[in-house]
C-alpha cells in the first residue's frame, strides 16, 4: 500500500513535466486562445462546496507557494502586469489539465489491469495535485478578468 502511495505521488508529480510539454505544443496551435478562456466550474458556490477555498489557503500558506513564483500579485499593479499574470495562470492551468488527463489514462490502465486500489489512489492524488490547481487558476483568472474590466 505504501508503495502505491509513493508511486501515485511520483506519477502525478511527473505528470507536471508532461503537462508543460503538452502546453508548449498546444500554445503553438491557433485554438490555444480558446483554451485560455476555459471554465470547468463557473459556479462560485460549487467551488466553495468542493473546498477550493481551503485548497487556495493551503497553496498560499504552505511550501506550495514556492512552486510557481511567477503567479503572484502585488498590491498595486498595471494592466500589463495583470495580462502577464493571466498568461502565467493559463500556462499553469493548461499544464495541470494536461497532466491530469495523462494520469487519468494511467489510472484507467490500472483499473483495466485489475489494480483498482492503485487506480483509485492514483486518481485521488491526481485530483489533489492536478485538477484542484487547475480549478484554482480558473477561479483566479476570473478574478483578474473582473479587475481588468
């Protein structure tokens, strides 16, 4: 069981690199701009119900805050700073979504192979380390869009 936990974290953290590579490829395509306006959960109430606020607190107040230093808003900033911040958030969001899909494929392979426990654990870690960060970036981008408007 402990091996499955370690492998789940290793696979999911490795998926971040896969996500960055996929994002780099997607960013060259004409429909990438459409991806930058992607909103999986538009309802703020639903975001609260799934604990996105708690996840945001964890990211802001633990070692996770050191992971992507480019995504940080100062008290006062210009519109160009907001545009650059939004761009970095889009990179993070799309990369995490690509990583999420990558791990989902691996988890499905584990389910098909009959290793349901490992597949479920892998999905649990994947949701925490890929889906929630992507949803958080989407929520943050909506806040930035309001500031820019």
